[in-house]
């Protein structure tokens, strides 16, 4: 799905950690990245609520706060606003109404992606914070899966429901919450799995990858929500939502070439020479076992040129 998918997953997780799971329309249109929210909407992860924002920026001048008002039935646009600079301005519903994520839908998508739908219906066990997804076996051990957001806000109730539904050591909580903050609550010591680290957004669902590593001891329990290449050269590790992802020598070599280019485009011929492989290599073959890593950190023009995502280049270089 490309880098926008990773950015959209990060945005989705951030919205789920908002108390109302909502965004003001200005947050969508004035951040410079409306395509990320449109991507979430086109994949059915984000929708318009029925609630109209109290005020928005005039879409024409982007400098005056205005109040959306409904237009008469049959009008071309459902809302309009009066701006002291621009006069009456039409407002499409996307610029007037709040945008929202439904965490129950996220729980249902995870239930399906984990193969639990047939035997285990999703149940909301702590309102707006914790959902029981069901149970399945991994290497002859049964695990109870949960989805949680805003977990730090009601840790006692969440702990009680996990204890009620899962035997000690069998819980696996997929979450959008700050894992470092959870270490200071009575939820410390639980198995938390960052949603962003294991889920790929698809239209109306998720694809799950890398989950087994958490049960095999290959993925250490994350204690921060950091996403960076800070440990690329010292440990050959990528950090995604706090999870350390070990990189194969080939993937490390690929990222190293891009890192040394300081954000400039690198043609696949140069990458092939550095990796000692044929110039006509298939990018899909390189990334197939580290899809989340490439979707998060690498950008491409689809013409054989690749570069490191500028956000992470800035983080690594410190400017």
C-alpha cells in the first residue's frame, strides 16, 4: 500500500487515543496532509459524524473563523458560512462536520483478521476502552486477545476484565495506547502489542503480520511509542511504535544506502551494486518479509528511485 498506509495507521492510532475519537474538520484540511485522512476514509476507517463543528476556518481565506450553518433543502452544498473577508461561502459537509473513528469497528476488524469471527463475537467489556476479541491457540498455548485504547484512563477496570476473561499470562492486548505510560499503572507486565506494528490497513479490514514474534519471544515488549531508525546502525533494528524489528542483512543494506544519501533519491542500480544483487531485482522480493518497515521508512517514485522518508531523516540527523 506504500508509505501513505503507514502514515494513515499512525494517524488512526492517534485519533483512537483522543477521548471522543473525533477530529475537527480544520485538523483534516489545514495540516497539509489531507490525503492521509482521505486514505483512512476511503478504506472505511474514518467517517463523517453527524455533529457539526462549532466553528471552522473559512475555506477561501483560511484566516477567519466562521460558523457553519445549514443551507435550505435542495442547495448544492449542505452548509455555508459567512466570512467578514469573503462574504457567504459554501461549505461541503467534509469541511463542516466532525470526522470520527469508531473503535468498535477497529475491534471487529481485528477479530476478523485474527480468524476469530466464527467462534468468538466481539464484546465490549470496558465501555470505550477495552474489547474482548476471542481466543485462539499458538503452539499449543491458548491466548485471549483484546483490543484497547485510552487504557491508562481506567486501568483498574481494565485489569479486572482481563483477569476475569483470561488466565494469568494468556492475555494479548493489541492497543493504540502509550506503552511507556502503561508501565506506571497496575497493567504493567501485561503483553501489549502496538496496533501500528502488526496491522496493515486494507479496505474495510486489516491484514496482520509479525504477530507470532510476540509469542515466540522474538519481539521484545515495547515500552515507548517511538518510530525511528535510531538503532539502524548500532543494532540493525528499526523501531515502529516502540517495537524493535530486527532487520535482515539485505534489508539493513538497503536502508543503509538510503540513509547515506541524506534524503536524495537513489536509483536501484546503485542499491543493487551495494547489495551485490542483479540490477533488475524486484522491490517486492526485498520488502516481502519487512513490509511494515518499508511502508514506514521508504518512499519511491515507482520508476526505480528510492529515498528515506524525510520525517525520519530529520529525526536521525537532528535538523
